[in-house]
């Protein structure tokens, strides 16, 4: 029974670490877009259609090219990647809740099973199957967060450059572009 309790605790710790990652991703995105309520509203709305959310997140935005030929496209791309990040957060939240429910059911089944059958009801396996999926969701969420940061930096750079004098309106050096993380 001590072994079973340890397996349950390890599974709960995994879920907590995923919750912490989800919160970190959410906080980082809210910091960038500066509107936590709007961000949460989009996430809640996305969760109302779990099948559609799964489809969108599986398809994902495979356009990882952040090269912008027309700077007027920057706000649209920022919005696109912000929404993609919010979708990943929404999916991550749903998956974690589902795993918590599955773990609770597995624990009840395990405790209710006869001692001779408990070996066949391995608790961590039910959680471990979904761990890879959660890592992939987190990875895509952070990729989209990175895209938002890069595009916002580019947008801010161009806006600041437009406000300055002739000296500051010069073309940025290669080092300056690399430091800002901007792809030109």
C-alpha cells in the first residue's frame, strides 16, 4: 500500500507541475498583451467547444515564419500568434482537468480492486500516457509566446524608429537586429 501511495503522490506532483507551467505561460502572455481579463475570456470561450479546440490545436499554426514583408501585417500576426497561444493554454487546462479526473477514478478503482488484481491497475500508466501530449501542448504554447514577443519587438522597433530623428531612422545594424530577435 505504501508503494501505491507513492505512485499516487508522484502522479499528483506531475499534474501540479503541469498546472504551474500552464500558469506561467498564461502570466507571460498576459504580461505581453496587457489584458488578463480579455485573455481569460478567449480561453474560456475556446474551452466551450473542446472538439473544435482539439482540432485547431492539432492543426496548429504551422506558419512558423515570422518574416514580415509588409509591416502593416505586424498587428495581424501578433493577434494570430496571441490567439494560438491562448488556444494552447485552453487545451492544456482541459487536458490537465481530464487527467485529474482520470487519476481520481484510477485511484478509486485501484483501492476497490482485490489485492491480487491491483498489480494490473498501474496508476502511473494512466497519467504517463498523456504526459507526452501535455509536453507538446506546452512546447507549442511557448513557441507562440515567443512569436508574439518577436513580433511585438519588431513592431515597437519600427514605431520608435518612426518617431525619431534622421539619425535614429537609419537602417538597423545586423547586431541590433540579432539582439532584438527580429527576423528581417
